[in-house]
C-alpha cells in the first residue's frame, strides 16, 4: 500500500504506519506486532493511541486520523499500557467508574459492567482495595478491565502479558480470544513468539522501526529458513569457522555474527558433533550450544540476525 | 486464581460502527469530579500541607509578637489579608504542580485521563480549575482561623464579599496556572529547588507580610516587587477585606491578575500539552 494510503480503505480498515512502514489492520482482526525491545512497537502503539505525534506520515484508526481527529480516535479505542499505570488516588472500582465517566458513561451503566469485568479477571474481591494493595499481575488485570470498561471497538495492548504468571497469562489469552470472537479489532505488541503465534490472525515482524515480514503465523513459519537452528557460541570470532562447517553433511546454511555461529541443519541436532569438531580443528573452543526448531523464532533470527529476548 | 474467560457483552450492539459522541462538558465535569474525589480523600493532608506555613506565620506574627508588644494592631490588620493570599496561592500552586510532577515524572497515572475523548488542552484546563477550587478552599479555611488567633481586627469587614471572592478566584487562577506551568516544565528532581528558588522569594517579596505602600521607604524595591504576582493577590485581599487600610487600587489589581493569569494559563497549557503528547 502507498504511504498514507487511506484511500480505498473504507471505514472498516485501520491503517498502521511507522517510519516508512505501512500496513493495514483489518476490521475485526487480531493483529500482532512482534519484535525485540526497541523495535518501535511501543512508539507504534503510542502513535495509534494519539499519545505520540508522528513526525510525518498518516495513521488512521477506524477511519479517523490520529493527528487531526485525536478525539474521534480516543472514542473508539481501549488501551492496555506496557506498565500498569492505574490512578492511585482512586480505588480499584473507582478507577473503572471514572474511566467510564470520561467516556460519558454514567455509573448506573458502568457499575454492573465494572463488577462483571473484575469478576472475570479474578479481582472482584479487590473492588474496594487501594490500587497500591494489588500485586503487579492484579494491577495489569485492572488495566485490562479499564481498557474494556467503555466497550471500545479497537483494543490496543502493549506487551500485556509481561510479568504475568503463566496461569493468568492463559486466562488473559482466553479473554482476548473472546473479545476477538465478538468482532473487535485487537492490536497487540509482544516479544513472545508463542503468544503471537497462538493468538494473532496476522503478525508483523518489526525491528528498528522497519517492517520485516507481514503474514499469517502459518505462512510466516513456512517462510522460516529450513531446518533446525543450531547456535554455537565460540571462544573467538566465528567467521573463520564458516567455511569449515559449510560442507558438513546436513548443513543448509551457516552464518557468523561475532563469536556466534548459526547453523541451519536438516538433520536436527545430529550435526552438533561434527560442527564442534570442525570448530575445534580451526583452533576455537565451543562455549555454548542452543537448538531451535523451525518457527517464527528462526525466521526472526534469519531476518534480523538477532534473537527476540 | 479463578479468572474465567467470559467477556462482558458489548454495552450496545451499535458501538462497533459509531461510538456515541460525548460532549466535552460532560467529560470536563467527570474529570473535575475525579479531582474533587481525590482531594476529599486527602483533605487533611492537603490543608496541613498548604496552610501550615501561613498558620505558623500567623501564630508568631499575628499573635505572639503583638502579645509581646513588639507589633501593634496595625500590623495584624496588614498581615491578615496577606496570610490569606499566601494560603490560597500556595495551595493553588501545589495542588496542580505536585500531581503533575508525579504523574508525568514517574507514575504516568494521568494516562487514563489523556485517553479521554476530549482535546488534550481541555484536560490541562480542568486541572487548573481543580487547583483554583482548592485555592478557594484554603482561603476559606484560613480566614476564620486567622480571625480566631488574632482576635478582633477593627478594619476587617466582609461587606465587600463580592470583591473578596473575585480576588480569591483570580488569584487562585493565576497561581493554579503557574502551578501547571511549573509542574510540567520542571524536572521532578528539581521540585525542591522550585520551593526555595521560586516560591520562597515569591512569598517574602509578595507584600503578604507587609503592605505594598510600606515599601515607600525602599523605592527601588517597591517597583521591583511588581513583577511578583503575589503582590496583586495580597494587595487585592487588602483592598477587599480591609478597605480602610492603604492598598493598591482594586481595578489595577484586577487588571494585573487578569494579565498574569492569562500569561500563566497559556504557558501552563502549552507546557502540559508538550509533556502529554510525545
């Protein structure tokens, strides 16, 4: 799509743009922004939620321009921030009721909904607690309730499961699936491959503000370079070892990045012993070895030269 | 933990396409209600924080020293309006500046209000109005206490209550706007500096503890202090509460406060916007 291409989008599309990166999130889509810390994910969310002014370019949310129609955009969205930032002057339920009031919803309508949300997020018994008395995970769930209290059509979540225990993470996944099933558009950033893989209709892999890949998780996985990724950390520069490893049986591709040697193998981990041998023959020692099956992860490493976390 | 995975039904089926517009006034009132709720919870801390200094001053200079015959009734008369000016100014500044420093500096908790569907500048305006109200409350709280501590003050009259209210409102507006500006422009680490470098001189050279006409004896200072907005609040309070005592003419005070308030309002709202939108 051409930059700033709001034309032909109609009212049912949402466009995302960042640093020459153009993409469209479809209405009702569960869209994942996957990338390492510092990739520009939070900035993207900041722009789309009207909290950061883009230096150039256009971004529309539900047909409204984030720059010129910020109020229109805010009316449509719910936001779960990366770091819980509840209103500490208010207790848990007040956080929800006042947030609803900022959207013009009277407490007669928001109170039952707030209780329902707290119930579903497992923090109903904390309704009258001070925010400071909640654990980190409970505060994060309060953020989710707050993002939903005014019933927005588009929900932005910035790394929503960071710091959550596995059980809470799973229940949050279920909630997100339900919200998606209701037809809401969800844009979520994450640096967890599994999360993006399991939840998203489509995933954009971003790094350093650039869009690297954009497709369904299935298509992306098929695009991952063949074979198992064997990462070998050497005692010194890996470049001289590349030529010795390349001809080994089962080796599809070899790359060096400093002391790190990346070997893509179609024989799984069985190439390890011959790789170690080849390395030692060139006079370097092996400090560490890791194996990764073909996945979004291996695609990411192949495209960026870096691991996600 | 028993988080189940059902999700509440949408509030109305129509929200998917066209969210209902809500008037800025409704949101403004909701924001104001929030600030008043928080202020009510913290009313004791708020009053102690903002009126302790003027009340201590009042006890020493309005009660002890006159009792010891170091100061006469005339001084009490000059002091009372000044004490009110200090109380309302301090509380208006602090009730905006401190939360701003905290919210933007580290807790980021203002975020939920920045997502409210109103122009960002309106959120800043609401904060200033909330600060104004708190300045008003502080003045209303200190006046009876001052009267009680000092005993009867012959020149004191409440017959110009309209003027008193006007000065309190304009003064609170000016200082609440100043609080917005300081709270959003100053780095959190420098908040202590704000008190010693800006607020303290403002109090001491603000003609709060002596009338402006008294500075006739130091003419240079008499004109120098005119840059200090506190002077107009203190003199305005004198003109309204103790009109028999020499004071700056009220129209000049009102004009000066209007100018100061609109300047700080503009600076404060601009600075808030800069901090709010990255």
